[in-house]
């Protein structure tokens, strides 16, 4: 119904730990819920912006959700198609992991990464991977998202490496870039020990 909204930011407010942007479009003010990471990327009040949107219609309430790109919006729709995944959990996943990292976690069977999102337990994460792995592997190519090289470490090893690097303060985006670079430029085998991948990744990130 609404693909995107383009207008002026009138107000940004936090309501019950949810970020709501009031966007004025042609003299109409729309309340759009966004995730916290997108909040940090928005221009200042009074400045124009564009939000890709998803309208959720319930008997007692209509809610608009906003995203920074059509790919992010489409991924949100994929997430909420999974049984037991509501809009707030979908937003929490997008807030916790960057778009590319979230897709890679699902396609790469990295359910542990998904459990970092508030409210997402092990069973829920496993269900997301089970239902979306194949769909997202195909979708990310049509969406123009880069695919991870085959030289990435094996699933369990990758989880250990990512958790360690996250604990050291690196972002999901930095970690994915480091793993891709290490996989492409070193002789490490996919099954090499997590310690080896961690050492090489830190060396690459420290350059």
C-alpha cells in the first residue's frame, strides 16, 4: 500500500523503548516506528528524508514501520513471515545486526548470532534459519547484496570467531569484512582453529 514516504522530519521520540519518527508529507504527519540504528543515521529535525515503509494492519491499530532501504524493508517482511516472529522481534533483529550480517547469519546457519537480539532464543533462532535459509540465499542475489566467499570459516568456528571479536569491540560489519578478507588473502583452511581466524582477523583489522 505504501512503498515509501518522502518528507520532512518533524519529531523523533522514544515511546516504551521504541523510536518513532514523525514525518510530514504533503501537510500530513505520519508516525513511523524505526529501529535505533536507523535513528542514528537520520538527518537533523527539519531536514528531508525518505523511509521505506511497511504498514501493519490490525483490528485495533495501524502501525507504520520505516527502513533505510527497500532491501531492509523486504528482509523485515521475510522475518515476520516466520511463525512466531512478530514485528517487534523483526525490528530487534534489524537493530542488532546490520543487513548484510543478518542475512549472512541466517544463510550461514549462525543461529547464535541471531540470539543476540532481545527476545530471540535458541529455538526461535533455529526456526528462522530453517525457514529462511534457502529463501534468503536466493533473495540476496536478486537484491544486489554481496555474498560471502566460500573461504569463510565453518559454521561453528565462525560463530566462535564472531563472538570473540564482538567482545573485543568490533562491529558486525567490521567482522564480516575481516573474515572475507582473511578468507580471500590467506592460506587458512575453512576448518582451521578459531584462534587462527581470530589472530588473522585482528591483524587485518589493525592495519
